[in-house]
C-alpha cells in the first residue's frame, strides 16, 4: 500500500497565442474541475513552438496563476512542432530495462537530429505481427526546446514534473471524455495558432501522429497582407467582425481559401494513413484548439472526408460546481482546453 498519495499536476498548455491552465481534483473513478483559465500572449512571443520572449510568457503565466489563486506549483506541460519527432519503430523483442540501455543506439537510426541534442522517451506498444519483434513508440525532443520551456516555467516560479506531447495530451482527455469510442478509429485534430497536431487513434492506441506548422495565425497574417489591416483588425475579421477597410466578400474569399489549404493538409495526412491501413474506416473526426471553430472548416472537412466532424469537449465527463463555473463558458471553451485538460490528468507516479 502506498504511504504517499500520488501528486496531481496542474496542466499548463503554452501555445503561440495563449496559455491555458487546467487544475483537476482526482477522485477514484472521476475528475472534478478545480481551476480553468486562459490568458492571451502578444504576437511573436512564441513562434512555431519556439519561445521568443521568455519574460513576457513567464509574466503571463505568473499572472494567470495569481488570478486563479492556484497553490499547486507542480505542472505538466507539453511540446509540439519541428523540434519533436514521434515515430513507431519495430525492434527485436526485449524487456523494458534492456530497451532502456539500447534506446540511444536504436533511436539514432530514426532521428534526423544528433542523438546528444535530444531527450528521448519510448513506450512499448506490444508485440508486432512477427512474434520476435515488438512495436515501440519513440519520442525525441530537442533539448534546447525543453530547456527553454523549463527556464520560462522556473522563472514563473513553477516546477515541471512532466513534459508531454500535445497530441498525446489530447488523446488522454479524449479517452476520459469519449470512453465509448475507444474501440473505433477516430481522428483527433488540435488546431492552434501556429501548429496543428493530428493524432489518429485505433482501438484507443495512437496509430499515426503528425504536427503541421499551420494554424489560426496563418489566417490572421493572410488577412493582414491581403487587406492591409492591422493585426488586431485581422484577428477581429477572422472571428467574424467587420471593418471599414474590408468588404464581407473579400474576407470570406480569403478565409475560404485558407480553410481549403488547411483541409488539404489534413486530407494528405489521412490519405497517408489510409494507404498504410486500407481496411480502416474513420468513425469520426474531432476538432480542438483555438482555431477549430473557423467558419466553414468543419463543414468542408466533413464534405471532403465523408466522416462526421465534431468539436471535442474537454469538460464533457468532468464534474464541476455550477456556482464557480458557467456551463455555457465551459462548453464554448471545451475545445480550447483539450491539451491543458489532458495534461492535468497526469500524475507524478506514472510514466
């Protein structure tokens, strides 16, 4: 019997456009929402998952922590983008402790970075078709990216206990919110400001992941460039606002073109997955992230893919006090909170 209760962690999702925090109370078979908050970051503070202005990001996190009155300073955070490699590899069957000693050498064959420049982790997924081999999920992240995140969180007065991957954090909360879909093949897509994560789950296990450097900020930039408006005006237009300098038709045309580009990128990934597993039928596509509600995106994706497209709800199976949290607000913010909520499920006593 454990003498010490496993430590719960605050989920901290540091995105290019905003920082999201979720704190959960872990019960035996359920979760309860203790805290949730979002703070916007200025443009260019984080670009493509790389922190450009650490003091601004640290201050935003400190302020959000103070406003929410969170006392737990142990956090789980996550990374995504070019500096991250996630690969499924086949290796000879061996024990986990054997693989621990061999993983550096094995990984060197699959990773385009110098092995001493990355942090490595792995998970044995199980035996492959050949009984002498096993399937292993390999994750490598550039050390300088991890160090930047650690430094910012340290500057904010926090301790990082877990560094996860955005796509896997999304998978964690999906398994809690949609347990009935764990035996289906589903596509989870988190569309942030700068990076889009795609994670295809088959029978509750990640079968394909990809990070694409495309997101909501590309829409803003396109509007700025084409219409000659400021960043703030472009952001407002993207979210359905109006401007004296731009006609509704022009805005619609630009956004529609960008939605087509986004859908095409998603389609490429799904085609690649489909080519490798022809018998798979996709049961549904679940969208998350700040840019997932872009006008026409869900409809266009559904039409092209032929599978139902829905918004993922982070708080669907999490209890909360309606005195403290507005249900409509949590419903609206559910897709935005997905990664932070997935991180808040982590504990210090698990891999």
